[in-house]
């Protein structure tokens, strides 16, 4: 624990980069939950003082943790996804919740396009082919052309729209799946995810996590995508039925996948590593220094606004 006299007490389930931790230590009394040998005892010891949680998207704040903190006022999330935060428990007690939207849209959109290019043009395979010296003895297998394809985007919020804008330079046809059509979008709207999967060559998933989207890309959607179709997932591992995806990849029921998210991160299913038709990245959609600095700054601005009695910058609840 780092103590600053008379400063608000903030619980952190996991660390932030040092460029954020340094100003956090100056402004607040930080309780470092990730270092506690006995988490329950640590929480019980400090619960009466803690007024805020500064968490990360994958760590969240569950109902049990929220219930254990009687003076909790704010949960500030480093990340856009709040599916790991029990929003209902927060609303029931009037606890405010913030996240870090917009600042990471461009990075996630860039990675989605990058994964599409990497898996279809076999960029990772090509790198290994050259490094190994195999190029001297044989030609690399042919790849798949990107331009001229149909790209279906599942989820058409800020990031989905950013992906569509980037794809506009690739001479592709874009469609999107969402609950309601976007009046200002020139792209084709699909009310059925399976119908869009049947239509498109590449299915890009950028849906929010949570129970409403759990396993929404199921075996039926993958069958509709078909053996010449590709999946890119930059949303949450929960949005795809992972068992069905692994079977589809192993049997070539779909052509391949570019995946940034998985169930059970970071200890993902080892079968992914054995596949030659996937490109895998470690949930790194927002993983640039510029964006991570902006995310941390937004968390700190929300904390500062709350404790100063000013309106929150990016409220969720």
C-alpha cells in the first residue's frame, strides 16, 4: 500500500503502467490487491476506507468485491469493456462507473484490419518461411486476395465504424450486423448474423462482451461462413463458441482466423498453437504506447473529477 495523507483510498485489482502508477501514488492512497497473499483478508482490512476501484477491463469488479466495500463510490475501468464489472450491483448502490472509450477505437480497428491481412496473405507464415531458409528450396504456398471481398462487421458501434472506414480503401464491399440500421451508413445492414456470415468472405467480430452476446458466433454462424470464409475476432473471447471454432479450424470448415481474444486468457486452449490457419495476438487491440497513455490519463481524469465533485468525463453508470 502507498499512503498519501488525507488522500482518497483507491483499490487496484491489477497494476497500470508506471507512467500512470506514479501520479496515482501522488494523488491517492493505493491498495495493491494483486500483491496480497490473502485477498479476502486484505479487502477486509482496508474495506472501510476504500472509496474507489481503479480496475482493468479483463479484471473488472464483481458483485462480491463490490459488496465487501461499504464506502465504494466509483469503479473506474482502464478499458472500454465493462462486462466484467457488475453494473447491476453498482446501480443498486448508486456507485458510478467509468471506462475509456474512443481513445482506443483506432488501434483496435487497425489491428482488426492487420489480422485480416496477416491471416489471408499468410504474413506470419511468410516470415517463418524466409527466416527458416525454406525459400531457397521451394515456393511458398499461395495466399488469398483481400481486395474485392465482402467483409461483414458484427457490431457497428464506434470501433466497427472505424473498421469500415479503414476498409474503404481496400476496394471491398462492407456489410454490418447490428440491432438497428445506422441511418448515416452507406453499408448493407443485416438483422441476422448467420445471413451476414453466409454473404461475406470475412466476418469481423467487434461486439461487446456479456451474456447478451455470449457464444453468438456459434456453430451455425461458422457453417454459414463456410470453408472459404475467414473469422477475425477483436471483441471478447466470449462472443465466439470456442469449441465450435476450434472444430471448424481443425476440419477446415472455415478457411482460417485472426484472433486477438480468447476464453481463459492468457492460458488459452493449447490447440490453437497447433493450427496453421490462424494468426494469434495476445489481446493487444489497444496495445500501443500512445493509446495506453491516453487510457490511463482518462482513468485519472475520471477519478479526479469524481473526488472534486465535478461531472465524470466518461460515465457508464
